[in-house]
């Protein structure tokens, strides 16, 4: 009996010692334990049909992460590239994969609006943090209830007015709308028509087209548009269809050709490379945002470009950044995301951390110095433009020079 009591007493003593050991060492264990080994950011974009856009977005994200030391809160950030090829079903597959991992914080989207429009409800219901550096359809960031998509790009609710105002100032008063038959095209139809009506102008007509149309079909459309009495056309197309219409326009006699004022979808692929010197025979301008590495650079822009040269061997001069819009927007948007992560902190619970970062994005305490501008509270929780980092004051028009490089028409602010 005595031996049993002695053993029991020793066990109780050992238990107390173990408890004391845990109490005093647990803070040390906690201090040395990271909530994540690494954090993953998905890039779900078209890396096949619009290669330049997908690549430039990746480059901008990478440079922003590198300038933050490759990490946030001492946790490495890694980009995982997903190629949805412009296909909404593939994009949904990637979003589903994103939800299955326990360290995927956010998704950067690409050039195409349809994947975001199609799955907007799914994104918001599942609380997937989506950062949009290119896709421009107006409804993407506007929904009743939950809103988990943040955009730093052109917004079609404003783009139509910028394109129309610029064309009207040139004396082009009778535009015809030539639009791809998607949610993006329909969004632009609504907003371009409204912008013209505000300035007491009406569209001469509207033609819709599908992806993959032939050059002959495009030529027939253009001839009918010319016969309508239009003096210009507003084009909403991505690079593949943009090339088709450009070649069809060039095949017409010079007196049959019309000025093209375009959305920027044409700049996301190999449009300029494919058209080559023939571009100079087109009267073509398109919407852009107000930054270019080809203009005199600030010290910040110079440091960012130098970092891009160091990271990517095929970038040695500004002209080497193809579809530079993607680089510029994704760089600034990634800097904003990193600022939000630092403000929110990380718990190790990915669902909780996505929510905390979303709230931080909607109320950033510190300004973020970007390429386009200094962002002071770029997003908010409520309002029509609550998840839009840019305004129409940040837009201008651009054109391709003789080397196929995008130049901005103007730099002065409105």
C-alpha cells in the first residue's frame, strides 16, 4: 500500500512538472511557430489565347512580391499559375481547387470578364478573395449582399464615356457599335449607348459577333457598317477577334475604312505583332490607364522597372513588357493586397484570414505608393464604386506606334 502511494505521488509530481513545463515553454513554441509555411496566391487567367496579358499580370505580381522581400509577416508568398484559356468552366474548376487548400489566400484574375461574371455568385457565396487587375465588365464588382471582388483596372461603367468623349472631340459624331456577344460586350453596349445619349448623340447601329469569326464575315460586317453612314466604330473585342477585324478593315479600299475607337481587349494578346507595319494604315485608338514606362519615370517607377529587368531576362527596355497594362495594374494591386495582409495579421485559419484581409482592404490605414498613383483608401465597404481602385480621371487613350508599342495619347489629368 505504501509503495502504491509513493508511486502515485511521483506520478502526480511528474504531472505537475509537466504542466509547469508546458506553461513556461508554450509561449516560446507559439513565438517560433508560423501560422503558414507559405501563402499561395492563384493567378487564374488566360495563358493560351491571350498569352501576353497573362504573362504581364504574373510579372507585375512577382515584382511587387519581390520588393516586399518575397514574403508577408515572415511568411513566403508564392504564385500558382492557372490557365483557364478564356473558358469559364475551367475557371470554376480552379476556384474549386482554391477552396480545397488551407493556405490559398486570394485569386488574381485575368483579361476575360466572362469567367468572373459567370461565377460571381459562387465567388461571393464561397467568400473567395478575388483581385481583378484587368477584366473590365461593370457588374463584376457590383452585387447585392456579399462582395468579394476588388478591381484595379478600367471599369466599363466609365470606359464607354471616356471612349465616346475622346471620339466626339475628334469630330467623330456617328459611331457604330461592334461588340462581342458576351457579358462584357453587353455591358459595354449599355454603357456606351448611355454615354452617347448624355452628349445628345445616338449610335448609328449595333452589330454583335462571336469568338472565332472568319475574316470574310468580318469584312461583310464592316462594309455594311460603312454603308450605314457611320463615321467611326467602337470596337469591343479581344486580340483574336481584334486581329480579324483589323485585317478585314485593311483589306478594304482606303475610302471604305473607318476610324476604330476600341476597348483595350485588343492589347492583351499578339495584336500588334501580328499586324506589324500594317498597323500604321489603321486609324486606331484604345482606352488605357494613365501610366507608361515609356514616359519619364519617377524614382519609384525606375526602381520597379529595374526590379523587372533583374527578375525577367527578356525585359531589358520598356518596350519588352508586352501588354504592360497587366504588369502595371497587377503590381499596384499586389502592393495593396500586401498592405492589407500586414494590417489584418494572420491567424493560421485561412477562412478567418481571408475575411480579415477583405475587411482591411475596405479600410486601409496607410497609403500605398503605386505606379498609377498613390492609393489612399482605394476600396471601401459600401457604395457603387466601393471595390474600384481607379476612377475615370485615371483613364486616357492610347495607340500603337510604328514599332507596335503602346503610347498614351495624353498624360495631363482632367
